[in-house]
């Protein structure tokens, strides 16, 4: 009798362990397959490509690679001598146009005071028109002088935002072309996370849902919330041809992998001491607001 009870107890314990294993396996499967989380997360940041607005020889580089700079700090300087000469030239031309305008106005005023028997109406009208042309030349000279002043100011290329220098490609002696990026500046206040979630998990994700961000290989946990969900991704299987016709892939795989859709996560706060680098990987766990309320 005792032997039978022991046998029943052993079988019961075995069945209980098997049942718990099946239950835990099911819970893990559901969590892995259906819960809104992903290991495919990336740290992103806004990158400003800094370029000179004017061409010229670089005479000074005031920063080094990976240096932190504040908005308005000098990054590099372009040779100012040429632009000083241009400013002086346009200033001299401006003064010349002022004198010319004063001369033409004086002539027009004197001719307007003369009688029609001394000067014809046509000459009087011509004098007025010449004065207007001199005024237009003066306005042009003013614009050229202000443009030269602006070019001189922009010989100093300064940081547009707070952040870190990256990919510094400019050296003293280089020739900077207008609009050609010479360095990248990573905006300090622009860090955010892109989590790539499988398409069947999107129904569980909503804007403003709390998010938990775990950085790879560290114990750092960041808090954030869902900012937006991407509304389109590239269909690599069906591109269009040169005639804008659908180029349909004739093959079809029986095992279809779920597409991954980018979900933008806003970082609520970056704790002191946590170093974020654009491109770092992380895991993102979304806590749906509906489930948290229940």
C-alpha cells in the first residue's frame, strides 16, 4: 500500500513538473512572440553637416575630433584677407555712388528751377531720370557692401548647436568649397531610439506608451515613450523598372519573415554618467498603456 502511494506521489510530482514546464514554456513563447519588445533597437541622433557658406583657404581649425562644443563656438576660420579687400572695395564704390547721386540731384534741382526758355522740358525730365538711375546704382552698391560684410562675417564657421565634433576632415591649408561639408556635429539634445518591431506586434503599440530601453552589454536602463510609428518601408521584392512598371518577384518563399517596422522612441531623460553614441544597439520593451491600466 505504501509502495503504491509512493508511486502515485512520484507520478504526481513528475506530472506537476511537466505541467509547470509546459506552462512556463508557453508563457515564454507568448512573451517572445507576441509581447511588444525587440532586441533590434538603435540609438540615433541628429547630425549637422557643417560646411562653409563661402569658398576660401582654411587658415585655422579651432577644434579637434570628438570635442564637445557649445553653440556659437568657433570651428574653423577661412582666410579673411581677401574678404577684407572686397569689403573695402565695395565701401569705396558705395561712397562713389553717394557722391554721384548727390551730384545728379543737384543738377536735377538746378534744372528744375530754370525757365522753359532756358532749358527744354526734355532735358529736365532726362535729369530726373538720371537722378533715379544714380539712386538705383547707390542701392546696388549698398547691397554689394552688405553682402561683402556678410561674407567677411562668415569666414568664421561656428557651431550651430551644442554637441560633439565627428568626422573632422578639415585641416589648415585645405581649400573649402562653399556648401562642401567639412565636419559633422552631433546634436547633444537630439538623441532618440529607433526600435524595429515585427509587423504583427504593431497592434499592441500606441503613441505615448511607456518604453524601457536596455543598452547592450550594460546595466543602464533608460526610460522613454513611443513618439511615432513609421508609415512606410521599402518593398525590396517589388521594385519598379525604368518604365515605372511593377517588377514582381516570380518566386515566393513558403516561410515568410515578418517585416520590421521602425518605431521612434523619445528618451525622457538621460541619466548622468550614461554615454550614448549614435549607432549603439539596445533592446526596447514597450509597456502598452491599456495593459498597464488593467
